[in-house]
């Protein structure tokens, strides 16, 4: 059966660490990094990328528009 | 399948619209202004009218909206955006014209301009971002500040006996014959973002049909002014702002 898998790319340098995307993700893909970017923000990163369905939720709530989403059909 | 195999141009499903510039937004982390900007620009992109639209930026945190919205823009004096938009629309009736304003801008210093533009039924769209406070200048009380809500000029909470009652501009303009579509939305969760975008789309579609003034309020957060984290602020907004400023369409065309 074909399954849909997703992946996201976050622009770490432009992320402001607001954590809004974390709550928006239904499959708990995103976590906050312990490291900071050059502006001093703990940036968001896709810690559990295998769980991503490419639903766009994180990207459409990111106030800074720094998330890009990809989605592909995978033959199981 | 590994993420690196999915991250390919042919699998792209969402990226920031080209109608937003690559400038880093000047807003605080988690501020709803960024989302409100982006969905407005997405609507213009989806309608294919980016080149035919002129926006008017306010005074307030979003004074620099023209740095972020990659379309023709004019910045107006505090509160005067609907008057400036009126002038632009009357000179260029075939262009799409909108204002983007905060609550200090639209509901305090610009009350007269807002009400009269709506009452004249100017064929413009007004995007009204209501965070219940003057964000830019340090979180002072606005006409929209809730009863009991703390601000830097109402540190013990807004006392309505002393400071007057909050003003529901959106309900007010809905009563005017010049408005055709008046709606109140939010942008803090995916569900709300999708609904808000639909409302903004409808506003511009009605402008295309020359239906008079269309008005979309976005109830938003001001984490810095409210002195909360973005996530706390969004929760506080749901618990306190939404009961007073209920979401949904207030006026739709017959
Ligand atoms: C004529 C004039 N009066 C006062 C000010 C100071 N001022 C700048 S922004 C602002 C309030 C903005 O608040 P709001 O419209 O709610 O926008 P926010 O910053 O919250 O997005 C004020 C009073 C000004 N710039 N010009
Ligand atoms: S696209 Fe959906 S599933 Fe993937 S990280 Fe974003 S919110 Fe989570
Ligand atoms: S919503 Fe955007 S800016 Fe905020 S933490 Fe997530 S990626 Fe960063
Ligand atoms: S002060 Fe408030 S309204 Fe202004 S950018 Fe910061 S959070 Fe947004």
C-alpha cells in the first residue's frame, strides 16, 4: 500500500525559537535544540523526522515562515 | 525512505511565498504579525494579484510591513491608513488596495478614519491585528485592552469605571452600510490559520466585485507586551481574548 511520508527543512539561522511549531505538529517531530543560532535563539529542528507526514501544520503557523515542507508517496 | 530522498524539488508542498521578502522579520519570537503578513501575501499570490495590489502599512510594530511584503506599499501616518488607502483606490480603482493596522492604530488614533472609510464603503480591505495593547511603544493600554487586563499603563488591570470600556471595532463597523464582509479570526494554530486565510481571500474576492469595504480582524498575541512566552500568550489569548472577541464571520454579503 502506498504511504505518504514527509520531511521538513528549517532555516535554523532565521528561527527565533518561539516553540509555536512544536505544539502544532500532530506527530511530535519537532524539538528545540540545546545549541543556539548566531542570534542566540535555541532553534527548532526535526528530531523525529521519520514521523513526519508532510501535513504543513508547522510551516503554516511559523510566524517567521522558516519551514519548508516536502511530501512523497512511498510504496510499502 | 530517508528524509534526504524526500527533500527534492518535485516533492515540495509548502514554502514561504515569494510575495514575502527574505528580510528577517522585525517581530518578537512567536508574534502573530508574521503569520498575518504571510497569509495575506499567500492570498494575493493564489489570486495572482500581487502585481496589482497596493498595501498601506500603519504605525506600530508593523510599521515596517513594506520591508516584508514584496508588493507595492505606502506607509501612512498613525491611524490614517484607511484615508491613504481611500486616496490610492480612488486614483487607481482597478488596483486591489488594503490596509494592515494594529489596534492602537485602527481603534485609537485612527478611529475616525476607520469608521468613515467603512461608512463610505470605500472599496478596500482592512486587515486589523488586535493584540489588545500598544505593542511597539511598550505595552500601554489600548481601547481594545480587556476589562481587568494588565498593561504598562494599567498595572493593576483595566478598571472600566476609571478607564472606560474596551471598544469592539469589528462589531461596530459591521453595522455600517458600507461594509460587505466583516470577520474575526486568529492565526495561532493551523486550524485558525486556514480559516483566517479563507476570510482574507473572501475579503479580496469581494473587493474584486466592488462590494464595498471588507474588514478582517485577527485576534493576536503580544508576548512582549503581555510579558509571557509565545506559547503562554497563545493560551492566555484563547482563555481571555476569545470570550470577549469571539471568532467567526460577523457580516457576510446577502
Ligand atoms: C501621531 C503619533 N502618535 C503616537 C505615536 C506613538 N506610537 C507608535 S506605535 C503606537 C501604538 C501602536 O500600537 P498598535 O497599533 O496596537 O500596534 P502594535 O505595535 O501592537 O502592533 C503609538 C501610540 C506615533 N508614532 N505617532
Ligand atoms: S509537516 Fe506536519 S508532521 Fe511534518 S513536522 Fe510539520 S507538523 Fe509535523
Ligand atoms: S515556529 Fe518557526 S520560528 Fe518558531 S520555533 Fe518553530 S521554526 Fe522556529
Ligand atoms: S511588541 Fe508585541 S506586537 Fe510588537 S512584535 Fe513584539 S510581540 Fe509582536
